[in-house]
């Protein structure tokens, strides 16, 4: 869970800089700086690894949604490797991972009752 959280924070930083580059084109130079360039390499990797570990742990503990975490993360991460179908992989993987979050949330709510 820690890897997924750290990865999400780093990926969020990347997304914020890319969003800022819409109005400030020079903003992307921040990610190319010597002391910060590791964020663009480590963030997505930690996120994917963390999500796979969370999904695996959910599957091993019998929690529904874990398989959706794993499949969604693999499909999402494969977007760079599937060429023109990359945007389809991103949307499909995101939907599957989101469905995993929904299943986990519903089961947690049931467990608290």
C-alpha cells in the first residue's frame, strides 16, 4: 500500500506540472531538472508495482476487487506498448481499476455494518 501511495503522489506531481504547462509552456522543464528527473522514472513504476501488490494481497485474502486491480493496472501500464490502441488501454485499465476500488469500498462498508 505504501508503494502505491508514494507512486500516486509522484504521479500526481507529474500531472500537476503537465497541467500547468498548458498555460506556462516552460513548466515542463521542472521535470527535466537534475534533482527531479527521477520522479518521472520512479513515480509510475512505484504506482504500478504498488497497485499490483495491493491487488495481489486482496486476492490472497479473498477480497473481491483484487483481480480488477491487477488486470486494470496491467492493461493501463501496457498503454505505452500497444501503439495506437494506447488510449483504449488507458481508458479500459482505468475503468477496471476504478471498478476494483468500488468493489473494495462496498465490501469495506459491508464489513463495518
